C-alpha cells in the first residue's frame, strides 16, 4: 500500500469516526459553528472533491497520451497524493458539515432529496474505496520503472483504463448528488 493511500485512509477514517460519534450521540444541540460556516465548509468540501476527481482523471488521461513513461509515472503518483490533499479532506468536510446542516431538515434521512444525495455520495465512496484506490496503488507500483524512463508494462495500461471506468462512475454519482442538493 502506498504511503499516500495510508494517509487517505487515515483522514477518511477519522472523519467517518467523528461522523459516527455525532450520529450515535444524536447531535441535538446547536452545531458548534453558525449555519453559514457549516454551509461554507460543506461547499468547500464539494469543490475540493469534485474539482479533484475531475482534474485527476483529465491529468492522468493527458499524461498517458504523452507516451512518456516518466510523465505517466509522475502523474500516477500525483493522482494518488491528490486524494490525500483534496479528495479526503473534501469528503470529510462534506460529510461532517452535511450532518450538521441536515439537522435543520430532520436529519439526512428526513427528506427525500437529502437521502438521495447521501445514497449517491455513499455509492461514490464505495466505488472509490473498492475500485479506484486499489487501482491507483497498482498504477503507482506498475509505473515505478517509468520514473527511470523504462517502458511501462501492459498491465499498467489495463489498470489505468479500469481506473478511468470506475472513476467516471465515481464522478457521476456525486455530480448527480450535487444537482439533487441544488435543485431540491
């Protein structure tokens, strides 16, 4: 497992634990920050998440098109690290602040549009954890020789093309959730 993946798992796990504590305790008190702060942090999380999942796909695709093993290897590593710096914090900000904001609507299961957005967000998370992260680790491992200018193995390209497929699905679901939240 790549060091970047360990960081990503740590950030998301910590955020998940905090969210679960809030759910178990049934946060009924006033949220720790004013509503507009939670809304701003929630939107910041959305921008970090959506921006990164779109840009990393584009970045990896354009790197692959160069045919340069050094560029491709670097891009594979940076896609993995981008999850640490953008995707994981975005997920935590979205989930944590979304929980606080949902209290004003009866909780995230209190209204159909919140539940739909939550389910779509969860599907994206599932696809990311089960398919995208393992493929990213494989891509980094298989592209290591490329950093020295050596040709990349065919297995790398099979992994990156599977990553594109699962990444597109993991991008569509939060996009739909975003529209559900905005158009409610």
